[in-house]
C-alpha cells in the first residue's frame, strides 16, 4: 500500500513541476507580449501577412480576480488577418476575422479578449530546437526573440518556416 502512495506522490510532484514550469513560461511570454506585441484593434497586420497571434480569452478585471480558481484560456497560433473587421464604437464591440489555417477563419472579439500579434522572424533567425519534455521528443524551430524564445514550432516536411496551421508548444525547462 505504501508503495502505491509513494508512486502517486512522485507522479503528483512531477506533474506539478511540469505545471509550474509551463505557467512560468507562459508568464514570461505574456510579459513579453505586453511589451513587444502589436495590440488589436489599434494595429492590424497587412492582409494575408502571417503573424504570431496571441489571444487571452475573456481578459477582464473580473477574470483576473478569479485566476486562483480558473486558468485563462490562451490561444497562440500563426494567423493572418482577412482585412474584415467589425468596429462598433457606440456599443464598444470590436472584432476581426483571422485565418488560423487553410479553410479556417475565426471571428475574434478584441473588446472581450486581449489580442496581440507579432511579425514572424526572418527566415535566417529561426534556429533548430530539440523538444524533449514529457512524451516523445521531436525537432522543431524556435527564435531567440521576445515571445518566440518561449515557443517551439513543429514544421511539416514541406515547410521551411512556420506558417498557418503550424503546431506550437510552450518550451519549458523540464
């Protein structure tokens, strides 16, 4: 019986360490997004320009006060703006249509959500990154730039750099 308890305790510790490293990475990433990101609706990328899109769902003061019981939902993806927007100053509604993958367009409410974008690094800036966290190790790309340094981008065989639909993982020091 004691063996099962110790095994469970070890598994719990390892899982919590993984959470702690991931939350720490996400915290650093969010600080860099605030400093280096382009805030939507103030700034929009050029039409069909692939960018890193960071969306924190329901980013409100009330939500911030409940972080102890409910973690924020964060969307990090390569996306392009369709140049279709809704701007309703009278009702405070601002939303934009973003292409997240081929054939996938999503309306993102930038009045309710915190929405930022960053231009993708130049091709020569990307560096190989070996992701070895929990699970099967794999090779990816990263870039030594704010925000990007915390992310691992998994390329499909035909890709030379991240683009729409690229799978993105948080890097952590586990």
